[in-house]
């Protein structure tokens, strides 16, 4: 194993970029040299390309905070005709829906949709419609090098009731997204680290305007780079919706995972966990145990699969050059 492939080094590099999403590779080199992670520019760049090509560090994700005319809301629908429901949703709401997942629960088809404004759901079998009030990224900073942290319910994490998660997705009171900001936000959803020159080429904005609007967008967003230590293709995503008073317990528990997960608090009082895992059976068993002991109540669960989002759709339609998605250079053709 090369030094750049050691999990501890990968985690430190990933943590640096999550704290400094648009810093240069040269700045990362200084950090790596200071902490004796890697010593040369070439070694740092090889590590970054490895992490990106193996889908260990994914392209940055940007979540705009709630403000007037813009709300983070998700929906769960039950349907017998997944394709028909998705076509109906997207035909009327393509500019509002950020992502759609499909899930099959036995004979039932579930569709999850994440939107930025309320949707007209008449005629659909709606299971959940919930506006988000907090959004917490659970980074794998406490990973111990194994995938056995949920082999049995942990006994060394205290199970104490905790205060409500901090409301952290409300934009500044004077923030209002303009059409120019929407245009720029689109390209940062393609790639948070996309350089200014291609952005200026695509938008027609000058450097000063890009810099000014970027600061306004980033100051009113949550930006992060998802981490999958074994490569994203090896994980599945589980969705849990429940009531609980043990928020800190779940934040500490899933920080031991080898991958990023998410905890969301809804305005209706429900908590949502988006858990990425290589061991879905263990996660399901643990959550069942938590429900049996009263840690969580009124639980709903589904797998999230077959993602659709408008960025992927636009790329497939030839509207976005493939090279724009790569943060540290496209792989060389073999």
C-alpha cells in the first residue's frame, strides 16, 4: 500500500477539502507537509486522482439553505407505476426537483423526491411531505479501520437524551437568490471546484461577478465532499424516518462508519437518517433493536436506488462537457 492510500491519510486529505472546499492543491501540499502526510506535489496529486477515480472522494455537494421562495423539502410516494409517476413529477416540476430515487419494498414501489419548493401532489399516493429544518453531515472521522461497528449494538456510546439538532439551513435574513445566482449555482452543482475560466465561458460573467456571487452562494449554503473509503460503488444507501430524542447518539454512532451519512430534522418533528453502508443487514438489525428498546419510534425504512437528478440528465443530453465533473483531471484513456 502506498502512503497516499493509507486510510488515515485519505481521511486527513478529505477533511482538509471539506473544511476548505476551493483551496488549491498547493495549499493542500503545505498542509500535508506540515502534518507529515505526503511530502511532494506529485504525491499529493496522485493521491487526489486516486481518491477521485476510485470514487473515494466524490465531487462536492452544495445544499442551498432555506430562504424566501426556496425550501428544502422531501416527498415519499407509493406507486404501481414508477415511470409514470416520475414523468408526471418532472414534467411539472423539473426546475424544482433536485433528485429522485426509486425503491422497491416487497411488492411496493417507493419514489423519493427532493425538491426546493412545495409540489402539487394531487393524484399521487403521498407517504411523506416534510420540510427540513436542520441538516447534519456525519463524516467518518471516528472510523476505526473496520466495518464491524454495528455487528452488535454498541455498549460504549452513552444513550442519553440530547437537545434538538441545531437549525442550520436557514439563509441570512437579507439573502435572496437572483437569476444570476441560479445560473452560477447550476455550475457549482456540476463541480464545486470548477475553475472560474470555464464558468466565465459558460455564463458570460466576468471574474469579479463570479467571485462576488460565489461568496453569496457559499455563505448561504452547506458545501461538502462525500467520502466513501472503500469506493462509492461498494455502498448502498438506506433511508430511515422516525421519532427520537437521542440525536447525539446517532451522530456519534455513524461517525464510526467508513463513509459519510446524513441526519436531517424535519419541521414535523421526525428525524431522518441517510445511511451509506457496505453492511445493510447489520444496519437494519441495529435499527430494529433501537426500535424494540424505544430509542426510535414509528420507523419507516426503504433503500434508495437508481438516482435521477437534472445534472446527470443534462450531461446525458450533451449539455455539460464531461471534463467539467473532474476535480483533479480526467482519467487517461487506456
